[in-house]
């Protein structure tokens, strides 16, 4: 993944949760912690308002990419597709689908994000 794609993906990932840990970003993108720090710094220099607290993580404050909006019902319907991908898709399809799920979660309203979370094996779960 090139740097621009990674910066965009980090920004999308920051939109999916209230607080994101540095190690979480490093693990997701297969980079070391120093690279995460540099990437966050680059996003801040570009004007993205990212707050940070030692030992807690990064917080995206009052910033949102202009997305295509999904309703909670639309996002929930993707659970069926996720089960098919898990059963029938190869590793590359599963990886692409996981990335798509993060993008979907990032465009949901904050209240809907709390009910649409990604379990460790990537399948969305609606609670």
C-alpha cells in the first residue's frame, strides 16, 4: 500500500472509533510505531484535527470526510454478504471486504457506529 492510500485508510479508520491506539494502526497496516507517528503528524500538518493522549490513543475531533451515507439497515444487510465472503471468498477477497467494512462503518452516524462493530475476524455484528 502506498503512503497516500495508507494515510487515507488511517483517516477512515480514525472515523470508525472514538479512540484509536497507535498499536492498533500499526497492526492493521503492517507498519511500525514510528511510521504511525509520522503518518499522524502528516495528517495533522494537512489540517486534520487529531487529538492525542499518552497511553490512551488518537481522537479525531470534529472532522469527517464527505461520504456516501448508509442507513443502519443498509449497513446491517451487509452481514449476509460478510457470511458469504467468509465461506466462499479467498484471502484477497476477504481482505478487500474487511477494508470496505471499515469504510462503511466510518460513514455511519456516531450512534449507529456504536451498534455496528467489527469483531476480530472482521465480520460485522449488529447488536
